[in-house]
């Protein structure tokens, strides 16, 4: 009898806590995560796709060196500027980091706004077939010559359910879906149901920042302007000269507008306004994505608000 009771007690021991902080750009995720890290002996795990790239600093709003000195930070500045990072590779690296933090008996805090990366980390991605560059190139040429709607029609014939989930103008997703159907000889929508390997070994507390929309847009506008005032154009010019178009982050928010300015396509003020608009649109898409995610506890304010920080501390303490 004794050993069996002992096993049951071991099984009942609570798994360590993992805190996830999500929310739109400029909502104060970094500040909130640092407040929790200092209170609960935490370590930060980045979940922002562009912040993983080395040398891309001003336009990514990474934590400053002073902020990073306050707690360990992981998966920042860990990808070369010409490397392509997939959600699956992110999930693999992040899970390894979480295992190491767990072994140190510290609190892992995943912070960021890239919804697909977070889903890959927590829920897993289906193990699709290898990418075929030859097929992708043919499909890209087809999209250029005949329009993305041509790819959408192909996908609709191969897999109607997947076609309904992918926007007719989203060429990268259309190409991947067609590639998966042709390479695996299965429908992508069926593969989505198979082989997902969710994260195990943690109890997960998801906290979401949901500040007032007008106040958020005001912060986004200020932050985008500040990026241009503190050297974004010079940083972009340096990265362009060094890596040319081989660096995918140069197409990301802020950098894209700085590139257009350097090409003479936009004036400085037009570039700032275009960056502000792009960031506001991104914030809207982020909130749409995160509202569909399960089990998020929403905090109605910014991460640097003392009341919001206190509420977050209480939520974590209740689970810790």
C-alpha cells in the first residue's frame, strides 16, 4: 500500500508555473514583465519575432540594456540578420529555454506580441512536410504573373477548408498550404488536426494587456516618431548596406518605412505617418488574434500602470 500512496502524492505535486504576457505593441508588456520578474525571481523569454534578430534594435523596441540587467533575458539578439526564423524553430528553442529555467527553480515569463510563435510554443504546430524551394519559386512566379487569386483557386481545389481560412491575398500562406497538400498528399486542414505536441510540464497563466484604444494609439504614434528621432533611418541605412535585401526584418514595421524614405519614395514626415499607421494596424490585428486565444485573463490598462501591476502580481501570487 505504502509505495502506491507515495506515487499518487508525487503525481499530485503541482507543476511549476509559466506566466505568459500578451498584448498589442506599445501596451507595456516589457515593464509589466520586469515588475513580475523582480517580485517572483523570474526570467524573461522573448516571443517577438523581430526582436530575435541581432543588429535590429531601434525599430524593435527591445528591452534596454538597463532593463535587461534587472533580470535574465532569453531569445533576444539570437538570430543572424539574414537567417529566416520559423515558428516551429522558435518553439523548439523556447521550449529548451523553459526547461532550463525550470531546472533553476525560477519563474519563466514569456513576453511578446507574435501570436503564431506563442501558439507554436504552447500548443505545437503540425509537423508539415519539408519546404520545396523549387515548387515555392514556381508558385511565387504564378502569383506575380496571374495574381494571388490564382493560387487561392488552386488551394480551393486541393483543400476547400484550408482555402476558407487563408486570405486570398496572403501569398506566403497560400504557397505553404499548396506545398503541404502536394507534398503530403493530404489536405492541410486534416494535417492541422494531427501531430500537434502541446507544451507539457507547466501550469500556464496567460495575462493580456488591454489598454484604452485611443490612449494606445497615442502611445504608438509617439513611439514610432521617437524611433525616427533616435536613429532608425541611420540604423536602417547601415543594415541595408551590410545585408542588402537578404535580411527579412528590413520589411518589418518601421524599417519598411525607413527603407522607403531612403529610396526617396516618402518624405520624412510621410514615413513617420506611414510607420504610425502600420503600427496601429498591427496592434488591431494583434488584439483580434489574442481575443481568439483561450484562457487569457485581461487587464484593462497599460503594463506601467501601478494598479495593473498590482493586479498582475496578485494573479501570479494566487497561482504560484
